[in-house]
C-alpha cells in the first residue's frame, strides 16, 4: 500500500470530496444515499431496477421514511443521481452495498445479490477505494466471500483497496431513530480498512463504534436480530400458554413491563415479518453448523414464530364456530397486511400467511390496508377495500393483523360483528365483541 493512497482517501473523506456510490437503492440504500448527499458527498446510486433509477433522477420518492422534498432537493442540487450500470465505478472513492440477503426455500443463505454485485465491482475496483457491505449476513461473508472475488482483480484488500462491513440498523417507520442518529458499527478486514470506513461513516452518522473485524461487525447485526426473534418467540409462547390458561397475555406483559429494570418490552402477534427478523437468524444458524455448533434458540424461536399464523387461524375458527359459522361459509376481513404498523412493507408479513391459510379452507378473505392498495405483488389476488360501515357489517369476523395508527379502531369495533385483535390495537376499548390474541 502506498501511504499516499491511504492519506488521499482519508483527506477526500474528511473534506467531503470523496465520490460515493451506493449499490441497491431500497429501504436501506436510498435513505443512506440521501444522508450521504445531505452530508455533502457527491452520491451515485447504482440500482438494477430502471423504474427506481428513473424515479430517483426525477426526485420522486418510493421509500416510506424519506421526505420527497429532501430527495428532490438533493437531486436538484446535483448531490444525488442514480444509474443502472456499474459504468464509472472506478471513479468512486467509496462504494456502499445494500442489496437483499434472502433465504433459499430451505432456509439457507442466498448470497446471489452480494456475489453478483461483488463480481461486477471486481471489474472496477482500484487502489485506494473503500468497499463497505451493509447487507445483513453471516459472519465471514465480507472476508471469505467478497474478498476473494474482489482480489481476482489482481489488487489486494488492505494493501491496495479497503474492505469493511458496517451493518445497517434502520428501523422502517421509526420516527425517532433514523439512519443518521442510529449508532453504526464498523469492522474492517484489517486495520486500514477499519480506519477508512470509520472515517467515512463518521462524516455521515452521529456515532460510529469500531469493532476488531468485519466478522465481528457481521455477528453484531445477526445477534441483534436474533435477540429480537428470540424475545418475540418468548412472548408468543406466553400468548399460547395464556390462551390455554384463560389469561390475558397483554395484561400480564403490560404489568411485567412496569418493572424498571431487568426486563424490556416485546409483544406477541400473528408472527414475525419483514426482511430481517424472520430471515437473519437463519444466516447465523447455517454458519454455526460449519463449527459443529447448533443454535438451539434460533431454531426454537423460528419454530414458534412461524407457527403463530396457524394459531391465529385456530382462534379465528373458534370464534366463527361460536357464531355457528363454518369457515368455508365465512367472510373475514384482515385489517392490515404490512408486517408492522405504519409502513407499506409486506415482505414475509404474517398477515399474508394468515390470508393464505384461511383461503385454503374456503374462507372469503377481504382486506383493508391504507398503505397497500393492491396485494397482487404480495401474492394475494385482492385489493384493499374502503373501511366503511357496509364492509364491516358484511364480515363475520375482523382480524386485526397490523396495528396501523391511522385506523379508527373504535369505529371498527362499533360496526364489526366480532373482532380478533392480534396486536392489542383495541387497547382501552371495552367491548364483548373483541377477543385478543
Ligand atoms: N429493510 C430493513 O428494515 C433493513 C434493516 C437493516 C438491514 N437490512 C438489510 O439490508 C439489506 C438490504 O435490504 P433492503 O430492505 O434495503 O432491500 P430492498 O429490497 O428494499 O432493496 C434492495 C435494492 O437492491 C437492488 N438490487 C438488487 N440487486 C442489485 C444489483 N445487482 N445491482 C444493483 N441493485 C441491486 C434491488 O433492486 C432493490 O432496489 C438486506 O441485507 C437487509 O437484510 C434491511
């Protein structure tokens, strides 16, 4: 490594003159690209979806957490632009990767997006460039998968270019914690990579925490999501037990969470959804096997959480039975398709699983979701119906699957025949019509 390559990139970063690329302009990539542009960097988004590229270049937003006027301002000021191809990537000083990390059908890591992008980058990597992976993945991806591909270029990590992992922690829909004020963890494949990555993220994110390796940074993120998956499974199991015992799990949990120490709130629901909690722990589970290690908590949590939609079906059928209704002659409204409140992301949403389970038994399923007008893309041949008296009165049962805050739950309870509330969205509304999860 020429000392001037290291000091040159550090100076460019500190002066905000480094040219930044962000590969993958989705829930993670676009907010980060905008944040980097607002910090004063010249940002190029590389996105394989041409419709998204065209929207970004017109300053049109498609991600819930971004304010369109901010995107427009960055585009108009020439700070942010997007393109489909990797042309000109060698001109960039920093390349951040935020592409999907799904699971295969057999719940094993599917690295096709990371590998595809890394192969494309290997044709453009140049001395002094920093490449940072933000996608959530198992410990070892950056060093064991990306590094050898990039080194096919003839350049060596640490000696010629810098390679780091900095997991993204964004929580879509969270009004308080955004990309900028959420502490960012950074690990490099060596000390130089860490130094450059830390300098870069320090210009954009309020607080950056270095760890000793890219592997450690990768494990930090999968541990965080495993922590959530396990704790959600624990309260889901409590919900199953409370159902048997005839106790209200919400009352028990709310009382438990008044303890000011040694506990933290997690709530049950119809299952877990989104692109993180249901998937990421399985990345770790898979990698652990290489070390002849079995991550029992992950397996158990996955099993409990994946069974919750079936429990919702069982509880719904109990209610329909009390009304003298066979499922195959019933109409059920699912209130909320998104995997969590106040966002439009339906990926892995347990509400979809509930819909499929009910439809398989011949239930006539309807839905209302203010954020998802059409469910074709989500694999349901349905459209959101207006939430009015006629709809509610026509349904045998309303199942609240997502607690969007814009829905008037008092109105729902008033006009519905029966409500199965899997989110405690009707909290405070006293009615015999409502049954909680
Ligand atoms: N969504 C979240 O809340 C969240 C939070 C933290 C971490 N993550 C992680 O961040 C990563 C990205 O997640 P996301 O939710 O932003 O995904 P996303 O699907 O919203 O966005 C990914 C984008 O990458 C693009 N893409 C795919 N392959 C490409 C390629 N070869 N070249 C250019 N663009 C390509 C896709 O078209 C898409 O626009 C995942 O690893 C995820 O687990 C997500």
